[in-house]
């Protein structure tokens, strides 16, 4: 089983971007847009989160970005 932290918390997510530990999905959008964006990008989010043990994926209306240590 893989654990992923999913949050809208900008400050926490920015700290994780600088030092990714574990898998983290930052919903960098208004909460009411999150469900639609996640269903639109779900396959890509799963692929990116599964690609590294320490990664932050930021999802916004502009798409996805990936940050992290490249173990």
C-alpha cells in the first residue's frame, strides 16, 4: 500500500517541494475545482506519484508539475 498526502495547504506544500519526503499531491486550486481537475488528471497523477518514492505533484488549472528528490 502506498500512502499519499493530499492537501490544499500552500505553505506545507511549498516546504515539501523544497524537501520532498514521501508522496504528496498539492491541489493548487480552489477547493470547488479539485474534484473536476483530479478526475481529469487522475491517470497522470497516479503515474507521477508512482514514479518516485519522494515526490510532490502540484495540480492546478494549468496542469501538473512534479518536484522532488530524484532517488
